[in-house]
């Protein structure tokens, strides 16, 4: 099946789709999107597990580096008070890593916004499709109800009025049969009526999940931003307690960054498999959930101009029946009204019902064409497979930069705060304060000299 007009898989989709996949036994797994297959699920979990492996390796390397620095450092000569050489290099390397992390945070905010925009486009397309399907159901219900009411009231009244004229009764019954046929044909046009799958419910579920996903990433980005800012502040003020606390927080954010990296990688790979050939999976899933005929679903999802509208026969029969009713009513109005004046009112009411039904019929013809629903389908795919996937890749880049920068900072921060000058509990007291121990010592020396 070819992709619908208006959507083509991007280069990123092709690139991610070509990546090899394997299950837990490292056996190759096809890249076809099959979320219900155990092998495919294991392949995505294995992609996410690579982030866990990266976290473990980074923690091992950080621990090994710090142990080497602490245990293999040459002993300081007695009485040495100056910091060992290289302290400035360590501090500046830590500052550079934190600035890289801040740049990654900016990329993360952009990626989060792009992903949210793509999901919002998907939700809007689903809502528009639900509006179209609801409009079809409403027009069909209104038309069938009006025709049924006309059969029960106006046409029954006309049969009673024309009881003395057999040919007029036959014409009225012919109009009744035509109206019942139109109602029957129109009733089959509401193909989505009673279907358990609601685009509105899907849109609400997607929006609900996206709201919490967006909020979780915003909190993660803000947390990392605060850690970077307070760490830079601690380095600038040489505040040992602040830098130590931010070191612990950096370790927490490092774990969160690797976790988000695994989730983003697995989601990007699965989304690329879906977006490489979405039609087959969507058709099968929709048919399974709705029970609709595959010809109907293929017509609206693919909108192939070479395929005829599956409702074309019903539309043609309805149009012919409405035209026949019109001609029969016009004949009755010409022949019967001069002899039966009481028939004019039900005939006018029937004309009004017929005009409303024809108006609804023309709207149904436009709504039942594949252009509208296929446009919504293409918009949903573009939102999910272009904007959302692009934002997801930016989030992946943010997680990589964050993990690398925080790992570098965690290697540098302990060496940086270890080289800070020793803090004194009275460093911040006023020299003129008589309760300052240094000032008290000077006062005692001054008294003894006197």
C-alpha cells in the first residue's frame, strides 16, 4: 500500500528504521511495527536497556576515576597550605561541562515543545475526524427521522384524502415506497454509528498522556537547570557545602537523564517502524477494533482515486428516489389540489421535508467523499511522524548531552571542592565584633600590655 498524499517518511524515519533489532537472545527481529509480538517488544526493551548499560558504565568510570584521584595522589609535604597544581583546570573543566549541560537544556526545551506540537496536531486531526463522522451520523438520523415522520403523517393523510381516486392513491403509495427506500438507503450511510472506537476518546487519551509527559520533561529540565546554576554559584563562591549538595543532585539527575534516554530511544525506534509504513497497521487495527469492511477503511485511509466510493450505489439510488418523489409530488400538486384543496397543506409539508432531505443529502455526498477524512489522517501522520519524532530526537540529544556533561562534572566536582580553602565558622563575622574570638584575643593582649 502506498503512503497517502501529503505524507512521506522522512530521512530520520528511514535511518532509524534501518537500525538492526534483536531480542533478548540476540536473534534478529524484523523491523516491521508489531507491538503485540513478544520478539518486537523484547527488541524495544533491549534498546531501552542499552541506556541502563550506559548508566552502569558511566557510574563505574566515575567511581574508578575518583578512586584513582583520591588513592593515587602523591602525599603533600608537611606544612603545605597552597592548593595542589591543576586546581584551576579542574574547576574550568567542570564549568565547561555545566555550560554544555545548559546548552543541552535549551535543546531539551525545544524538543519538548516540538513533541507537544506534534501530539497536539494528532489530537486536532482526530477531533476533526470525529466531527466529520458525527456530522454524517447527525445528517443521516435527521433525514431518516424526517422521512419516517412524513410517511406516518403527511402521506397517510394524503391517502385518506385521495381515497376516492384510485390513481391518486397509487401515486401517493408510490411516493411512500420511494420515501421508505430513501430512508433505508440513507440509514446505511452512517457507517461509524455504534462503532466502539471513538476518535474523540482516542484524542482525549492522547492529550491526557501528553500533558503529563510534557510536565515531567519540564520538571526534569528545570531540575537540571537549577542544579547547573547552583553548582556554578557554589564554584564561584567556593561554598563547599553547596557544591557537595549539588554533587549529590547531579548524580540523581544523571540517573534520570540515562532513564529518559532509554525511553526516548525505544520510543523513537518504535515510532520510526510505525511511520515507515503506517497504512497496513492502521487498517488492520481499525478493522479489528471496529469490525468495518476493509473496502470502506481502505477508501478513506488511502483515498485512491481509482477506487470508487463504497457508498456510491446507495447515494445513486437515494438520489434517484428523491427525484422520483419530487416528480410524483409535482404531479399530485397539479392534478389533485384543484379537486382536493385539503391536500395542499400536506403536500407543502412534504415539499419542505423533501427540500431539507435533499440539502442533507448533498452535505452527505461531500462528507462521505474520502478527501475530508483522508486529510485528517494525513495531518495526524504528519504531526506524529514529523513534528513529534523530530522533537523526540532533540530530547534524545538533550539526554546525551546531559549524561555526558553531568558525568564530567561528577568527576570534577569532588576535586574542585576538595581544593577550596578550609572554611571557618567565624569567617563571616565582623572583625570589630567584640564577641569575635580574634578580636577578644587582641583585647586581652592589649590589657596585658597596659
